[in-house]
């Protein structure tokens, strides 16, 4: 379940940049390969729009998945989507997330509001429910809490949103939603809270791409190495030169076992496809 462990004053005062409502990482193929790894039970992941977690929960039976993000928009996104997934079945959720015509906002808001976290209820009312738009998705876009170009991924489920590609996957996700915990704040500070060798899988997205996200990649990777199990997995998503991350990771005792690399392409960028590379590491030696 969503954990109410936020520094609410800090989170409310900060003007965070928009989050992604749906992932902008074309990762489904990589996720399917990742799902063949046995004994993935405990996961730590950058939250974003929550889609990495939702997709894994639609593929594997998980014991615990802890999501972390510094943005209140990410917290609201995950809480909102969990609430929607609890209430609506597969056919209903696909219609809601792709419907830009019907006047459905009032009905949907009435159903989801009481089930949101108390902190998010206030944000939801102030920034979404009170907007004049009568359509739910149009209202979400109008709120400017999310990047507008993240909403079209619903049309590309087979590339981006694995948990929405089949009813059985969606139902498995629904059955495991209570296993999701949300941790407010910095990725490294939250990861430090857990014992050594705790996680079967750690997932990071974009934090190695800028000093704004993470000023010291070596220290960050060293911490990941300490918290991951000897037979665990480490997934890195990056837009930068993946070879730099690979070099640091290998120096710290990781082995690159799978990758899917992409370079910037003007045509793809115009279509809204971002040039991410996906890297899967394993610890090379015993921690």
C-alpha cells in the first residue's frame, strides 16, 4: 500500500517539475526478458509514473516493491493509478485511459477521491477535480502536473505499457497492488534505510544522466552494490553514453549480462520516442 511517510510541508512547498503520467521508456521487450529471472521477490525502483512497477507486477509474483521519487507529482500519479486499477476492470480502464470525448470526469472523480491517500486528496481537488474540463483525461492533461506527450503511450501499449496488453496481466497486477510502498525523497537516502543484501532487483531510471539527479555516480553504484543480493539484478535506464556507467559498474563488481542500446534519432524524436538504453547487470562476485 502507499506509505504515508512524506515530509508534507516540504513536498507541498516545492514546485516540482512535471512527472510522466505514462512511462516514456520503450521497455516492454526488455521487461519480458527480465521476467524470466527466477526469485525476484523484493524490488527497489525509481517511481516515475509507476509503470515499471506495474508491468513487473503483471508478470511476476512479488513480495515487496518499494518506489522512490522526490516529486509529489510522482506520488500522486502512483496513488491515482493504483486507485483506478483497484476500482475498474480491464475493459473499463482501457476505455477510461483512452477516452477524450465523454463527460466522464465527475463520475470517475467521485469514485476515486475517497480512496486516495489523504495527502493526495487535497492535491487532487486543488489541481484536477476543480478544473472545468468534463472529460477525465483532458482534465489530467490540463492540470499540467504531467508532461502532455506522455498520454499518447496508451496507444502504444505493446511497446510501453505491458500491464495493459492482456486481461490476465492486468488481473495479476490488481491482485498485488497492496505490495507497493511509496518512499518520498532522494533515491540514495531511501536506499540507505534498508539492510545489506536486501533486494533481488534494483531499478534506476535517468539518475545517472545528470548531476542534478545524482552528483556522484560512483558512490551511488557502490551503494546499490551493497544493497543488492549476491544473485540479484540491477537495471539501469539511461539516455547518456551507457559505456561510462558500464565501466563504473564493472569496476565495482557488476557484470553486464544484457543490454538494449539506442542512439538519438531525429525522426524518432519527432514521433516522441526517446533514445533510452536498457542495461541489466548481475553482481560478478559475492558481496
